[in-house]
């Protein structure tokens, strides 16, 4: 399933860049300004097949400026989640997943709180389904949002976390009015969604208990300047890449990349070099846990370290051997870390806790027959 989550790592800016998309090529500035829909790498049919077997709720709420946002919610319960991280495959990390509906004769428990899940660029809320079920099994109500321009949500100018953070705050108010928010609120975001979570945390006030931000960028313009050369340095994978890659390297090398960022600025009415996630993080009153893979080449680990230095209350955990693609898949290493953080962060006006150590690296010896990506 969920090649979406494997690619949640490629979430900032370029995952759907013209080189890898079957859609008609777009200029880099157009791709920076809007994702152009849901990534063709997302196996939506498999997500829908699993959702058909699991109790859930979904709908639409209004975000900032009235943009329509899709949400998907799970209540606490035993979904008998069986998730296995299988390691690096031929192109992407491999994993498998199984889940089933909780027993009908078991009364649902009251939620320990509500976790809002925020996906990466060119993904949607379904890409975080493993985390949604993992945390629901831990006693939380989980609500995955499709950010503006993604999944089933409406189109509106991208904000690299700024406008999306306002969307999250508006959506939470609307969901609260519908009775969907129960107990203290936590945010969990991946990459573009992690930056969104940090901006949203400034807006949510005292009801927000804590944040987990996986592999966020520190500054949008700097992130683009790191991401694009890395994406263009990869070897050709298809016949068309042998022509497209050299052309893109020529076009967006040197000053061409700065020109593309400036053009995206004009499209968005936004200065991407001033989208400063570290500055926003320093203003967040809630406890924030920053997670970053040491081998991340999409959003280099230096950006994660810069974020940690910007906010003394934030806690930072760097995982050796993980990169931008693998980190969000490591429920085996991070599931306990995240659940322990949500349980301890923000309690009784105590200082923000230190995160627990991640679990050991484990490889599955066998592959369950279902949900093998």
C-alpha cells in the first residue's frame, strides 16, 4: 500500500516535478507554486479498499478563506494493525500492512486526546494511514487532513506552511463545533506537513498539547535550493529522463533556480526566502518534538539542527541510518517515541520532556501477504 507514505519524504516542492510526473510538464516555478494534484505514486485504490473495511468518518470543512478541506477520522480501538518495515527496495523503502475493524461487541474507549495528522507535499491524508491506525490503537482519535491543493481538498494559493497552518486552525475550530475534537490536541506532521504543524501551533492556543514534526525544513527558499539539486542529481530511471534530466540541470542550474523561485514568489504573492519555520517555532508555546534522519538528502539534517537551535523549548531527536524517505515509515522505531511524547508532553506545566530513545532497527523476516508495497 501507501507508496504515498514512502514518498511523503519527497514532500517538499518537487516530488511531482515534471521529470517524474505523467502529466504534461510544468515549469519549476509552476510546480513550486502548486502541486498539480495527487501524486500518481499514491495507490489510492488500495487505501480505499482498506477504508471500506474499517469504521471511520470523513467529510469537508472550511479552512482559511473558505477553502474546502477533506478530513478522515478514526476512533480509538483495536484495529489489529500489523505493520512491517522491510527495508530498502529497488527504488523505495518497502513495507507491508494489515488491519481490520475492531470487535463490534467491545465498547469504544473515550479518546485520550485528538491527533491531527498532516501529510507531505504531493500526498494526502491517506498517506498517513499507518500512523492514524497506530495512534488510534494507542487510544487517540486521529484526524488526517488533506492540505489545500492536495487530495480531495480545494485549490488555493500555497503558503509553504503559513497559509496551511491557518487552514489547520480553522478546520480544528469547525471540527470542534461538530464534536469531532475530544480531549487535548496534538499535531503530527511530515516534512511539508511538519512545517504546517509548526505554523498551526502558533494559532491554536492553550488547547494544543504538543507537536511532533518529522523532517521539517527551516526556511522554504533554502529547502528548495537544497531539494532541487538533489532531485536532479539522481540517475535516469526511464527513457525520457535521459533527455529531461540534462535539460533540467541546464535550465535550473546556477541562477536559473533563483529565477524559478522568484517566479513562484510572484505566483503566490509570497517571499519564499522569508518563510521562516524557525522563527515560528520560537513562538510556539506548546512542546514540540523535532525528528530528523541523519542521512536526509532532501531536507538536509542541518535544517533540522537549525530548527532545534531556534527554539530552546523544542526537543530534537536525530536518527542515524534514516533518510527523508525511510523516517516516516519507521513505526517500529518511532511508534513508541511518538506515543510516549504525546502522553508526557505538556502535563502539569512541567518542562517539555526529553524524548525516549527510538527502538532498535528491526527487519521483518517474512512478508505478510497483504499490503506489500
